[in-house]
């Protein structure tokens, strides 16, 4: 765990982590091995400095058959709201060849997690059993074929690297013995993203959050299950640098 080095909202300066803990070697080797298994065609860097490995889209599934994705969805800008900029919005940014999609490479040098690999891959929860996170939620129970939302994107201050702040949409299925869930939104989570800025994220579970791993549950492309089809938007992409401010522009993200 490390402190957020940015000034706190009250104007005070956080402590300096003179000797930050090293990343658990089990976590580091897990992501190195995942990278070795990718069929990387080209590697690029985004304007914010994130490393992307571009892989053939069909290499993500054993039979090479990729289902057709839904149509792109966006919210028209008006005098009050606008779409937040993404790291690959500029068409001049270097990309991989046609037929490839981006997979963000985990920035291991920026991570200082001492938790176990299982804890790291799991749904974000306090390591201290006596602690808790605070949530504001709303929900409805209906028969549906999908969902959509528009989320304001902010940059809340997060004190520690093992904490997070987020806004999301979740679709859950309660008619099976084990709950299934699909979640997407934005999160400020240094342990997940390697910085303190808001990033797009996805999470899923097939077993009521009881276990995470390949095709069981997890974040972004940290585990098998997510299939990347877009060459412009991917889980883990930076949102901004300009985000919503109180009394200022209302910048958001449409999710469908």
C-alpha cells in the first residue's frame, strides 16, 4: 500500500512513502505469464503513456469465432453535457494493424500490492475485515435483455492505493443457484490501474463473488472472459484528462 502523493482536498500534503513495499512476486509473475501467452503483433504507447499490446482479434477464443458486438452507443452533446475524452480518441495516435485489438499491459513497476494473487484478482474489498466501503445504490428487478447508462466522470481523491472510488452500472441474474453479474463504469484505483486517475473498468462474476480467475470472474483483462472487439475503447483506458467539476463542464461516459 502507498499514499496518494497528490495534495489532499483539504490542502494538506500526504506522507511521503520513502520505502514503498515491493509488489508481491506472485502477482508480478502472473501478469508476466499472461503477457507471454498473447500473440502480440505490435506494441504501442498511448498519449498518457500506457503500453498496449495489439493481438489478432480471433486469437482471444479457441475456435477463432468472435460474436458480433452491439452497435456503438453514444450520448449527443448539449449545452450541459459532453462525452469525456478517451486516450485513443485522436485518430492520429499509433494503433496496431487492421484485424488487431489492444490489450493494456499491466504497469508492474507502479504497483505495490503485498496481498496474495487471489486477493488481488478478487472483487475490491477492504483487507481489514473490520473495515468497510460506503456505497450509494439504486436498483430495480425486471426481466430485461440488457441495460444502459450515462455516468458523470469525476476524479475523487483516494487516500491509499488499496482503496478505490467508482461509479458503475451492474446487471445481475438472481434466478440461478449462484448469482451472476456484469459490471462496468469508471474507477480511481491505483492498485488496478497503476495511477490515481479515472479509468474505464469491467468486472464479472459467475459464482456470486466467491471465486475469481479465468472464466470465473475478475477485472478487465486480468482474467480470461473479456473479449476485446474495439480498436478504440478497452477496459483500463484512461478517461480525461479533463473530467467533471462542480459548477463546471459535465463530462461523462455512455455504457450500453
